[in-house]
């Protein structure tokens, strides 16, 4: 496992996977931005808060839980387990949707947050699926994308 992590990190750092990680991270923000624009246009105001349960936690707990542990645990549950258990039973597009739905509903703080995380879950599941097809271990790549997404959200929230 440690050898696998080092290999993936070396691939990301060596720039062979870095463009893809950046693209998928940017795509997760683009999808969230589009959703917020659509919701604004139809008259629904969104609260710009990441995980509300961590809102009043100390910075150490936010970084540990929201930036480090959540991406690892959620990638394991919502991508790895879903793809491992369902890949021979149903088509990948349905695994992506089921995974994203469960990912969204696991963030049930309010409906807007569920919808937002559903679309982010689609991006993460598509990334997992694409690297799985290329026979590259997708787990740590998706963890890094998810981690970067959460870290950037945290940095923006610290500014406000």
C-alpha cells in the first residue's frame, strides 16, 4: 500500500498526472459554480459553507477531518467500494450515478448542499472510472483531487 501511494504521488509530482488532477479539480469547482448560478437565476440563495458540521471546529480538526480524512474515507466508500462491487453487475454510467447520489445524500445538510455534492460526486466518480479503465490505480488520484477541492474551499472560507 505504501509503495502504491509513493508511486501515485511520484506520478502526480512528475507532471504526468498533474494536468489531469488540476483539470478534474477545476471541473469540480466549475460544476459547483454553474449550479450556484442556476440556483441564483431561479431565486434560490446558497450559503457558501463547506461542511457545516465542521464550521465551528478548530483549524486542526477542520484540516484533519475535512481535508485529509474525509477524502480518503469518502473515496474508499463512494468510489472504490462502489466500483469494486458493482463493476460486473451494472454499467459504469449507473455506478457513477449511484455513487454520486450516495455521496450527495451523505452530505445532507440542506438540499442545495446535497445537489452540489452530487455533482462533485459525479466528477470524482468519472475520474475514478477513467483511471480505472487505463489500469492506473485511481484511488489515490481521486483522493488528491478531493483533497485539493476541500483544501481550496477551506482557504477561501478562511479569507471570508
